[in-house]
C-alpha cells in the first residue's frame, strides 16, 4: 500500500479515515479541501486546483481523501488502493453538524488556516448541497469504484472501517 484514494460524500469520515490510516502506515495525507479552499473560504480556480493535485499525484506515496472529478482518472491510475465510505445520509448530516459545532470559530486540520467553522447561511447552503447531491454523488462514486482495477474496499458502516483498520 503506497497510494490510497479515499472517496465518500460530505460527512462520511474521509479525513478521519485518512488520519487513522496515515498513523498506521506513515503515508502522507493530502486533504482535497486544503486544495479546494484558500483562507477565507475562497475557492481556488479549477486550473490551480488541478495543478496542485497533479503535483501530489506524482509523488510516490500518498493518501488522497476527497474528490476532484477533473483529476479522478489520473489519481485512480496511480492508486493501488481505493476506499469508499458509503454511509447513510442521516449519519453524514449529523457528523457535519457535530464537526461544525465542535470546530466553530476554528479551522479544522483538514482545511487551510483562515477557514473557521461557523453556523451561517453557507452552512445551510452546504446542508442543501448534501441533500441535493445525495443520489447523484453516490451514483458517480459507485461508477468510479466499479471501474477501479486495483484493490478496493467499500465500507457501509463505521464499525466496518474500525474492523478494517484493526486488521492492518
């Protein structure tokens, strides 16, 4: 295991799994949210994001958590393991609300500095995004997962993730 992709919808636990896996393997973690966002919750231009993730993809060892559709194929071509966290909407929404509350006023470790969590209109927009994309995003990930030719695991519960990590 040298290059790992972690997929899942918002609130699935991608960042947590990436950190836990890194602690066990020593692989460096790349959080896609750090590539997507700049300080102040400003999204980077797509061309800059692609340039940044391509530089990470070229490295010999990594865990990349999160998605950027424009670079999925190149990442998948280099990855030797794909992990898909496929948990239900209610748990994901609960986790987003909990992490927002717990981290309010501060930037989470998987975000750049200057992106503090807060409850505001953007939070509600994000929750609406999670609702609107719950089916289409899952279908997209399912297609990507099915097409991946390397080793892969799909987790339907947090208990399955814990068992897999314990078996490493």
